[in-house]
C-alpha cells in the first residue's frame, strides 16, 4: 500500500467519524472504507455495549452467521489470519478492530492510526450513553417526585391553588375541582384568578394578593358560602412563595371548610359560658330570694291594715299592692327558672321510648289555642331504640321547643314537623327534630339563643330562660341540642340523646 493511499484512508475515516449521525452507521461506514481501501476480506469493529456490558460488532461485509454480540473480547472468535488491535482510551478497553487477512506491514501501521481514531470515538459514545442513562434515571426520579408531590397536593382535604405575579393560576388541586366552584384544572390553569373566582369582587381579591406580594405576610380571612342550600364557613389563607431568591413569585391560597369546627367550638364556648353563668346564679339567688320574701310579707301585712282607709284610697292602695305582688311573683319565677338552669335537677333516668315522650307532649299541647291553627306532621321512626333519660324533663324540653316554634309562625298558622330517627353520623345516638316554617333566626342570634335572659320575643312575652333550661336538661342527659335556621325559611332544633344500653 502506498503511503499516500494510507493517509487518504485515515483522512476519510476521520471524516466519517466526525460527520455525526447514528454511531452504528458511522462505524459500519468506516469498516466498509477499510475493507475496500485495504482490499480485505472482512473488517469488524467491536465496541462496548452500555446496555449489556458486553461487546457488539459491526462488520463489512455484513455476515449473518457471525456473532454480533459477545460477553467479552476473549469470546470473539478468530482464525489467526488477520490483524487484531485493542481500542484503548485512558487505559480502558473500548473495543477491538479486526481486519482479515493481514497483507503487509504498512497495513498494520495504517490500522494503528485508525485505531487511535476509533478509541476516543468509542469512549465518547460510551460516555454519551452513560450520560443518557444517568439523565434518564434523574428524569424518572424527578418525574416520580413531581407525581408524588402532585398526589400529596391532591390528597390534601383542603382546596389549594397557586397564582403567579400575573394573577394566573398555576396549580389547582383535586379538592378545588370537586369543591366550590367545582371547576376542572384544565379549565382554569393559565387563566387569571379573577375570571374563575367570582364570589369576591375582583378589586378586593386583587388587593389581598397585592398585599401578600408586597409585604410577604400570611393573610387569613373567613368567607361564608351557601352550598346546596346550606351555609358553609371557609377559612382562607394566602401564603407567600419564593421560587428564586428573595422576591415573592407566587401566592398559595388554601381554603379550609371550618363549618364543623366552628360549630363544635361554639358548643364548647356556650357550655363554658353557661357554666360560668350557672355558678354566678347559684351564688346570688339565695340573696335575691330573701328580699323578695320580705317584700311579699310586707305586702300581705299592708293588705291587712287597709280597713281604716277611705274607699277611694283603699282602692288605690289595693291596686298598688296587686302590682307589687304580681311583680314579686314574676321575679320569683325568674329566680326559680335561673336556679333550674344553674342546677338542673338530676332526676332518675331509665330507658325511655322517645316517640312516646313526643306523643305525650303533643297530647298536652293539643288543646292549646295556638296549636289548633297549625298543620302538624309526625315523622316518627318506630324502629329507634329506647334512650336513657327522664320522661318528665324531656317533656319539658320538647314542650318549650314546640311552643317556641308556634310563636315563630305567623299567628300560629304554619307547619310543625316532629321527626325522630337514628343519628346517621353516630350509631349510639337518636335524634328528635322540631321543625317549623316560621320567620327563622338571624345567623348573628343563633349563637346567643341558649344564653339566659336572651330572647327575640317582644317585652313581656318571655324571660329568656326557656332554651337555657332546655340546654341544661339535655346536657344533663349527656346529649346536645343544635339549631339550624335561615331567616324567612324556618328553624329546626335537633336534640341528640344517647341510646339506652
């Protein structure tokens, strides 16, 4: 072989390797170049296979019967008639170059030079493959972490969404899809939040977000929303998020339904408040009863000394004494009621059939003038078990609730529904409901109606102790009493009582 021919062969091989494209095609092209340029019978280039850790071959010409993948270079078959050169790069064996047959010394010199070209080329292929595998592994790990974080966000029992500085929604979790307003994320992501959330005025919502962007403080607020005819309370928290550096890039908004927790907290506060009032009442009632008894005795004594007065004066004094006597009697009833509230009489309790208590209460009230004008609906579940209670005290509770329901309806004309059943959320309780379609109770008043002396009735129509005493009796029965009301649509009082063992 001429030297010039060898130099040209090396140059062409270098061009093929530097041309880019698919590695196997480039190696096959070099093998074919060497076969024709060296007039060889066969040329094979073995290179490390990154997927199997073995050695794979490309050959010219392509011979189907010869192996193209072996476990190691020692497994490469040879008849000893050709030239074999190890392709090493930085002391690492990258492959093997085999040319059959060996014709002259100059051929070996050319092959050594080409081997020096192939070795770093194969090393770069191996490095690229390793990098690709590592990138793929990291991509899978990042995708797994992304899916995990997304699943965590979707599993949270709160509504969550994230906006950027353009007020565009970037994240919208599963709870936001099924909650209010119930929009799919593909319908909202990328849109401005003002286009999606319309319960608050846009300027108010923008002001809240701007405040978080500017100050970096967490902003909390509560919002009442009517869902399915029911008023629900949500606690909204707007939290600053810094994606890069110190500047706030996003705002995370979390909406949590706090309706139930507010109800329980209200019950706890109500119990604590009533307990404090009860202690106060127990401490002062004795002192009030004493002067009332003295006033009553003085009225009786004065009444016995009126015989010496003129008829006109006698009549006038009699009138004054009657007023005093009535007011003393009224004060006494208030004192007795407050005592009943502060110390509910712990009467003996046994198994009681709740439906029978309600029927007995209705029997007592059927002759009441107001009950004659209303429509009474009974929805009593005959399958409920007995409850633990005192029939006399429970009758007092239900009578007070029914009388209040009648007072709430226009001149007693309306519908009163008495209902019983199991508590669907707690199997060891039954519930009695007294429902009316009267004027309802304003939301601001619902937390006060069980307080002593609080009443929505006109002056002289009530003392404001009825519901307080009911509350104390039900609590003494280890039960609870709740109210659900909407102005103009009526009220429902629910009394929950424990099932008798």
